[in-house]
């Protein structure tokens, strides 16, 4: 949700469209300026959370973050994420949801492989950067890796599993995005396919690491490796995918966050929220 007018405006906005959890940016998502939160902002935000019954709340990290990019970008990314998680602790935000980025070689075209099982030293700097962020931030905040639908780090569940195993830190969690899973070729169409996917996720990563879902339809076809969100029931993802997610006993207690463009192109709206709620059985 938008934080125009102040962070404390977002809980009211999400409540007005029928939501009770929230994702916001701590600062401009397209810049490097770190989050600077005053005591007054903290008090107003925490009061608004209580008043509108909005919980949990997550940050989404800036789009420029790349923990495996050039040395300068890595340094800026670590600084940005550190400031964000420090702000999260003050505001009562659970953590930040992060696109890890891509290796420099990916700019020349990385082969998309959802079944990659071997990972080498190219991950050392990435892992070191995540450890630096974790060591410099409050222990109750979460570092949440989002799966990717393009040729970037996090395309394969195995890749995320490798990172979590190497990091050995309970603060590292996972956010799954339905558009990204669709783009990457993970089939969730119906209860049986969902159970197969969750079994695989549980074996590789552990369902206890699954923190939150991003619920988005997709403009593009299954396995397209294109990440373009669409409003619910207007894209290429079958409605049964969302129905299965919302009604699965294994995951229905997780937060579900809309990132749809909105029917008026102003972001997640009541119409998308109403569609989502209508699928609950």
C-alpha cells in the first residue's frame, strides 16, 4: 500500500479495502536513500496498526537491491537493508521481503534452470552480504527471500534451499509469489498439484520457513520466465490456484498480500480483495 502522507496512513488504507495485513516500502523503492524514521513516525504508525487491527506488516526492499552485483551495488544494498531492518524493529514491522538480485554474468544471459542442484563459489559474496546484514540488525527481524520468475537468484527452490542451508539462521524466511511461480513453471493448479509442490518445498526448505505469500495473477503464459503482474481473474493463472492456496490446511494461516496493478491502475484495491475473499470456502 501507498505511504503517501506518512507511514501511518497505510494501515488505514489497507483496512479500507478489507485487508488486515500489510506490505509497504520504508523509503523510495527506486532510490538508495536509507529509511530514516523519527520517533513521531514510530508512534503514529504503531497507533494506526492497533487502531485498524493490521498485523503483520512487512517491508518490501527497494528494487535496486542486488546482493550479488558490482562491489558498489553490493555495498549500497547491504547499507540499505541494514537501515531497513533497524527501522523495522522500531516500527513493529516483522521484516523485509528481498529480491536478492543477479550475478554480473546474468546480464549476458543466464540459462534458466529450475532444477539446478549444484552451487559453487559464485555464491560466496552473496552469502557474505546476507550474513553482514543479519549481524548488524535486530535479532527479532526477518530477512525474507522472495522467489523469482525470471533469470535471477531465487528462480529455483533448490537455489533458495542452498542459501538457507548455508546461512544457518532462523531469521531467514521465504516469500512465495504466485506470478513468479507461474512464470518459473511451478504448477499449482488444483489441490493435488499444490500438495505436490508443498511436499517438495517442505523437503527442500521446510514449511516452517514459508513466511508469506504474494498473490498475483500473471499477464504471461505458464513457464514464460516473464514477471508481469495482473489483476485476479484477468490473467493466465487459473482461479483454482488461488482457491487451493486459500483453503489448504497446510498454509492458509499465512499472510496473503496482493501486489496486483488494480482495476484502476492504482495498485491493490477492494475489487481484487473481494475476489480473493470470495475464494475462501
